[in-house]
């Protein structure tokens, strides 16, 4: 693929990154700290952070131990990567403490009903974030902005700022600004702007059972543990957190999304039996090229060395496993509650695709809703930060045609266009 637009961006130093002074300084600063992947240290830190000590059901501790052991086994995870993994574990444990405390103080939350959510399941980098944010522009629907997903349960002792801005949003804005300076091209691949709507993967992490650790470190031990265990109980825990979020503020009908749902269609449907489930489908070769480029770009700070072929090998296997489970379980979702949405059809008519989803979900497309969607489209044109150009062969040693042949089973099942 050649760079043929003035705003195209080619990351030419994936394998041998040229670090910015800020990146060098951050790695050196964090390198002075000792990070221990210890279960008690994580939980003690969460208790100290919140002033709480009741985590609810303790079965999560086994999964936390596997997370930590898996990260410890990743010998190339550098100081920044180790600190990020540890801090995420503390944050998830603290969020769990606050959630369990809220449920004890307000048991009526258990009676909150989540009715007919619209749930998007699709490969990472396949337009799911754009579709989610487009639908979430319709304010009749409840969605999960990134700032809220990072800290879903407010600290009851914390007061809003003078301008009535939630302190969780203030913290997220500061973190996002720092991240944008540290990794300036990340916004071109997957912008995590605080107010943009995010997936519920952060909520699932309160029960320490999702594929989220795989995006931070190389953790085959956790991957195997996660795939070998029924995720239905953990989807149930996520639903309880969503009940709490709905109780804290409406509206009552959700729009949700996560790529993980593609490999967990049965637990997803069993948890939300009245949901409308939209599955986006895109050429997995393009998905893989985007995914592994994004990961390798982040690895220049997270890891002691960047190994593009190893990243490619892991994620090609991982996405194949995810898609084989999708193909296996697709027909277990009732046709009257589900829609397959090819990427090329969505890109050709964004708002038209939402109209199809609304029709399936028995949700009216009002003039006001259409205006909100069109306003979002105008404010968020594709590639507004510039387009990243990917090169599988040059950067990863991967042959596009051979990779496409490997995913023939997926092309055979869904009407996907090769890109």
C-alpha cells in the first residue's frame, strides 16, 4: 500500500524505534521504581486508595493471580509496561471495591432492568468504535464514555469542581493530554478521547475476566485460562455494573460494544436475551495490519524491545481463534435479533446502516435523532487526524495473500470484501 494522500502517515521505525526525548525521560523515570506483581500488594493498594476493604465474591482473586503471573512471565515487558499493567490491576480492584460498596448501600439497584440493549460485536479496527459513537450521538440511548469506563463508580466523598465537571472527567482529560504528548500518533489509530464513547471491556475487568490483558502484555497463560473458562458468570457481573451505572444516571436503553463479544456470543446472548446484536465484518487482513501496527507503536514505550514478527504471529493466531468461535456460534443468535453488517456497506452509508439497526431494534429514527447522527458525521470525518499507511510485508514479514487464504473460512461465512 503506497502513501498517495497528503495526510498519509507511514511509521517507518516500528522495529527500531526512534524515541522522543519525552519517551526516553518517561522510561528512565519509571525505571527507578520496583514493580512487584503481587496479589496482596495490588489489593492493599486498592483498599488504601478507596478506604474500603470488601471486594465481594472472592473468586476473582484466582483470576487476578493468573493475570499477575502471566505479566511476570513476559520478560520483555519494560518498566512503563509493568507499571501500566500494575496500575490497571489496582484501578480495576478499586473500581470493584466502590461498586460492591454502592450495591451494599443501595440494594435496590439489583431490581434495575436493562431492556433491549443494542450491542455491537465486531473485530477490533473494523469500524465498531465509529458505529458505537455514531449511535451514541442519539441522546435517547445510554452509552459509556471513556472517562466513565475508566472510573465507573464515583467516590461519594469527592465533590465536583466549581464548574460542575465530574472529577473523574477532569482526571481523564489530564491523562489523555499526557498520553497524546507521549504517543502522538495513537489518536490516528484509536483515539481514546475522554468524552468519546468506549467499550464495556473496562467494566468487565472489574471481575478480572476479559481479554484486556492481552492488549497490554504478551500473556499466553492468561489467554488460555480465559478461553478455557465459561465467561457467562463474568458477563453477569458486567451486567450488574451496568445496572448500577443506569441507576446512577439514565437513560435506560443501552448501546454497547466490544470486539470480545464476537468470541463470546453465547454468554452475551444468555446475559442479554432481548438484545439486538449487530456483528460488523471486515477483511481480517486489514484488521490485523491495523491492530499489530498500533500495538507495535505502543510497544516502543511499553517493552524493552519491539518484535514485529512476534506481535504479528500472536495476533494472527488470536484473531483466527476469535473468528472461528464467531463462525461456530453465529447461528445461535436468533435472526430476528441480529444483523451482520459488512464493513464496506457501513462505510458506504453510515446513517443508513444505523437506520437498519434501529428498524431491527424497533427503535424509531426521529428527525432529531437523524440530525444528531448527521452532526456527528460532520464533526468527525474519517481520517480527520491523518491516515496511517500499513505495510504487512515490510514491517512484519507477512504475505497478504497467504494471510487472506488462512481466513478463507471467515470469507466463506460472511459477505466480506477483500481490501
